[in-house]
C-alpha cells in the first residue's frame, strides 16, 4: 500500500484583485509553489499567521477552489484533472470541517437532515436506516440523539462543531481536513474537540490535515508540521523536531510567541522588525528577508529552495543560512510534550468528555 495518501506538486493559486475605471489590477500569489506529501493515517498540521495562504491551500487540497498551476494527487489520482462526475465520486472519501460552524450549517435544516444529507447522496440506505445512522453519529461525537429535530441556532458553538464533525463522518471519509476547527470555540471546548478528533482518527482510521494558529494545540495532536509564510512552505518537520530544533527564523519567532504557562519564567521572545509585506507585492529573494534579523544580500536577491535541514527525519527548511543560525532556547521546547499544568488541564477535559460520552451511550443503549 502506498504510504502517501495526499500530495501536492508545485501548487499555485493566484487571485486578481482591483481593476475598474481608475484602479489597476494586481495579482496575489496566495499559494506559491507548494509541494508536500501527507502520509496515510497521520495528523499533518499547516501553521502560519493570518494571510499566509494556509486556508487557501486547504481548499485547494479538496478542490473546493481550482489551482492556477500544479497538481493535487489523492491516492494516485490527480484531482485537478478530474471532471465533475469523477470528482463527485471521490467526495465521500474527502471531507472538510470549516472554521465557523454556524455559517457552515444550513439554518433551515434540522440536525437530522444536515447529518443525513451525505448519507442520502453517497449511500443507498433507507430513510429508517439513515435515521439510525444519524443517531449513532450524534452519540459518537457527544450529542444526544433526541436533539436531532433541533436546528443549528439552538446549539452552542462547541455543539455546532460536533454537528459538523458528525456530518463529515457520515460519508465514511478517509481524509478529513479541518480549517482551524477549534479557533472559534472557548478554550475548554477546544480541548474537548481536539480530543474528540484524536479519538475519531483512531476509531475510523482517518488521515487528518489540520490548519491552525494555536501551536500548543498543534503540538498536542499533530505528527508533522508545515510552516507557511506568504504562500510558501518555509519549514517542514515532525512535531518534536520542529519544536526542539527550529531552523527557520520565522518558525523560531512563531514558537517564541507561545505564552509560557509558568509564572516568572521568561518567554525568550524573538522580536521581528518591519511590517508584513503585501502579498500582491512580495519581496524579492527570500520573502521573509524584510523581517529577518539574519538577512544578507543573498537573501534579498535569491529565493531559497526548500531543502534538507541536515537533521534527518524529513526535516526541510527554506533558508540560505539555516546551518549557521543559532537556535534560541525556547521554554516550550524543553523536554516533555506539555507542562504539568497543561497535562492536568487536558486530563481534566479528557475525563469530562469521557463521562459525557459514557452518559450518552448509557442513555441511548436499548
């Protein structure tokens, strides 16, 4: 079996903006030459600041929008070259969880209709069988099946995201992409949804691609991480390597910005100078050179390729000087996946989620 389930090859997406009577048009390179591979069964994270192109990349992966150039290969098939009928046949394998659960749910449809719609489209189940399947999915994501007749506005934000997850699972997908699936939720609810996604990944044998801002959440749940800046991947590594030995100055700055949950302990911040460049007029050479404290003339004239960082385990970095740059001592990069306080917090949320699920399963078992 091929270990790679999803792959992009020199993927580009450009948008034309402006125009009109007096305004000039300009081109935004939202995704610029991204090549990466997602392994079957892993959780692959894509991180970066707002406007870096990670959400656009997520939509390109499922062809929710079309690429300007490049290929998206899913299980050996190039999605960019498929016609509408062939792409529709693959939709049951590829599902998406949107950032805002409320706007992604039809307010005029009941929960049963929302979750049951993929079953109606992709399966031959009878109406009675669909109702039973919907009840099973609702119980699995921590919702009471008797809520099936309610509408989205009657639920909290966390419950609405659980509805979205149940809907995504209905068609029996192999690949699930979440575009910041917990960023619109309260912190306590975020931990529950993260734990739920991890449980579902193992139960259903899913491959997860997660877009996120919160690096602490990403460290908790991901196997590998790609860091994006102005439409390009600047570093790619397994989670532990990225957090303990970041080689790109931008990655170092991102990790240094994570709050330290230890009173009196310095964050060791890496302060970036300059403003974020406009995506319609990116800098020449390395796109990070205008903010990088280590930039040289080479950085300002020649774009660095994404190359082997020399540390094994598939660690790649797009920096001319990655071998000579110092690695800052970051508190979050110390041994252990989480601080004792964070471990206790996640254990508490896990216990609360388990109690809730046991209660639901007990009430729904005939």
